[in-house]
C-alpha cells in the first residue's frame, strides 16, 4: 500500500500543482488588468507575459508527466524548481519594494508546494 499510496499522492500532487501553475500563468495573459490590480502595475509587460507563458509550460509539463512511469519524479523536479524560483523572487523583491507585498501570498503558496513535494511525494515510481 505504501508505494501505491505514494504514487497516487505524487500523481495527485503533480496534477494539482500543474493546474495551479497553468491558472497562475494564464491569469496575466488573459486578464492583465485584474492581475495588476492585485499585484501592481507592470512597466515591462513583456516580462509578465513571458513569466506567465513559462508557468503555463511548467504546468502542462507536470500534467503530461503525471501518468508516466517516471512522471512523479519529473513533475517533482518541475514543481520544486518552479516553486523555489518563484519563492526566491518573492522573498528578494518584496523587501526591496520592487514588487507589492501581495506577492507574499504567492510566497506562502510556493512554500506550501515545496513542503508538499518534500513531505508527501518522493517522486519514485512504484
């Protein structure tokens, strides 16, 4: 039960985190005005669009990886890399005043994803 349960947890985490990344990435692409209302106006819109596109790509990769034999390990690598990068940006640039404190909400979410991957899904296939 342990390995199957771990695999199920990893697959669920891969899909959930993948969807989260897709939705988060699509938000500024689909409705920049509401995104900027929450997270502040952007002077380099191209950078926001690039970040959004990369998040969508990461999420799609997590969803595609989930059912494969090495899927959990791949989804874990993508998830940890994405979450650690976004967390670092949040924690460096909020204190510098470059991005709004609302990004600390994102930092909390990224910390949660990191914890979930480290705690609940080792990324090993059954």
